[in-house]
């Protein structure tokens, strides 16, 4: 004669089954979230689709701290989000550096000595510009048909170019805020701090690489519909 299982074990099994059934729709909902829905959550968290659609220029002033540089330095980035024009100015007691690209050309200045950038350096800055997070937010807000969004797992968003190349990836929290972001085929990414606002859009107040090699803290964040008249990308 078979002895029936104790009531206590049967109750535990039933409770576990009911819990699994209750959670199943939640997991299915996560898996079913579309890339566009995830983009909408990201844009809303970052200040709204309409706000980012109106941004054509970003000026970021931040304090950078690099593991291999003796002291932090002030870094200013002037970024035309509509065309490949970007300028980097770095200053400290030990650093006096500027560089910029305009389309397919580029220049740099170190300690007052101006020279042309190499084709490899220009290409590197063009790739940085193309995958810049603020430019991608603008393109997503405008519904750029050249970009495709894909939801991966419970919290990852990947953005692809029309040729199938991955441009950006994001790990979003439940509020849609980016906790980590990366570009191209790199999985290293940048971990982000809490969001701040400049009154128009929101942005991560600070960021750091997971391996501790680099961190930054934004001290000024300016956005405009187009490049201001007093901003230049040409060399000194």
C-alpha cells in the first residue's frame, strides 16, 4: 500500500506551483516588450521625446579623471549632433590640448603647437561622434528610419544601423534610466550615476568605466537647437 505524501510537503508544492504560475505573465511581458517601447521609456526618462528632438547641439563641460594621468582635468566638448563636427578642449596645470574634426578633416593643438590629425585619428573621432549617446537620443527622438531598436532580455536595449551594425546598447532600470551604456562591439560600457537636468533634457551627472580606468563628473551641460554663432570648430 502506497503511503500518501505528508500534507505539509503537498502544500509547499502547491504553493510553489501557484507562485510560478503567478509570475509567468510577468516574465512573458518582459520578453514581449518591443524595442520601440523600450526606446520610449528611455526617452521619457531622459526628458522626453519632444525635448531631445529639438536638440541639435550639446556643450558638455566636465571634470575628467584618468587612471594614467596625475591629476583631474577640465574637459569641454562642443558637439554638433547634426553633422560630424566636434571639438575637445582639455585643460589642467599639465595639459593644454585641443582637437576637432569637421567632416573628413581634423586638427589638434598641444601646448600651442597645431598639427593635422592623421586619417586614423579622424576616423576614431568620427566613430565616437556617430555613436555619441546624445546624438543617438536625438535620432531616436526624431524617429530616424536608419535606426532599429531591439529589446534583449528584461532590461537591455540595443540600437542598430540600417546595415545591421550595432551602434549603441543600454541597460535600463525600471524607470527607463540608463544604468550602463556602450557602443559598437564593445561590451565594456560606461556606468552612469543619477540623472540631472539642465531645464530642457536630463543627463547622467557622472559616469565611470567598470574597470576603474576613467571617470567624469559633468559641471555644465548646455543644449541648443543649432550650433551657436560663437562656437567654432576650426583651428587656432
